[in-house]
C-alpha cells in the first residue's frame, strides 16, 4: 500500500514545512500551489515535495487535480494548515503494512483555536474522509465544505487518531474569512441548489446558530474560545442568509443608494 500525500497551498510559507514534515512517511508528497507570492514553493521543494503550480479553480477541483496527479492510488489529502498527528502517523503506518479492508478512511479533525484544542462547539470530531483509494470515488465539487465521496458500494473505515487543524490565526482573520470566503460561497451554493430564505430567516439565523454552537453543541465547555466560535457562527449564519436574500431578490450587484 503506497501512499501519496497531496497538499493544496497558497501563500502558506508559515505552515507548509510543518504540513510536509507531518507526512514524511508517505511514499510521495505532492504540493499543488495556486501561484503563491511568498516562499511556499521554495520551502516545499527544498523539503523534497513535488510542486505543481496551478491557477485556483476552487477547493474540490484543486484537490481532485492533486489526486489525479499523484503517482499512487492511495491518497492522503491534507490542507497546508493541517498536520498528521504522531499518533495518526503510527496508525497509518500500521494500516499500510497490510491489505486495507476499506476503500477509504474517515479521520477525526481536532482544531486549535485561540490556543486551545476545541473538543465541542460542533467542531469535533469533525470526521473527514482523507485517506482513500482514488479509483473508488471523486471529490464532490462543492464550492465549500468539499469532501471526497466514495462509490456507493465502497466500504468506509475509520481511524481513531486526529488530523490537527490550525486554520484561524486570530479574530481579524476569522472575521475576514467569513466575509470574503465562507458566507459568500455558502450563499452561492444555497442559491444554485434552489434554497431560498426570508427576512425572518435572516433575522433569526444568527441567534439560532449561536444557541446551537454554544448550548446544544456545548461550546460553553470550550471556555472563552467556545463563546467566540459561537459568536462567529452567528455572524456567518446571518451573513450567508442576508447574501442569499439579496441574490434571490436581484440585489446582490445593485448600486449603493
């Protein structure tokens, strides 16, 4: 069982070395870079990764391209702000020594936010299908929350140890990503798939999202970071429904005033 680790990156000079280091056990490391303007590609090449430069087409398309470009059929897919934990590394090493019983494996993802590991708030275990036989499925094409989908007859296994996720460096970055990426992409996906909203939903989406994250998903057990996660979840829910409301009413591109 030979494994190709595939990492997508853009201006990730602060993260790429740790990401590559965490998958050093792989038989091949491929970095698909979206024309970074920093030292991402230089660092990756110096660490022995095969770097492919490619314009950004979206998450699913870029990850599918990376999987298609690998030398091996078994793919370990990673973002540049993620790491394979030492425990997961040992688990995968043990798995590769025998014929796999499944066509893909879901792996829990443990995020660190404001210096704290988040084990509630709806953020954990956040299982992701990241180790898979590329011949048995494809990335699903979603513009946001993309995932690899196996064929209906393929068996899915689970690994116990986590991928470590370091996605949000500070509050300003979190706010920016919601406004510039996550909420607009979510609203566009909802619009394209026929979902619609209302003024009432715009008003209530935020409070409901806060309650879900902080109370129902026990975000309060994550301390102050849990409160901040719930607050940003509320902002994201409000903004995506507001953007969707603008789209469905033809106001998304109207002039101010």
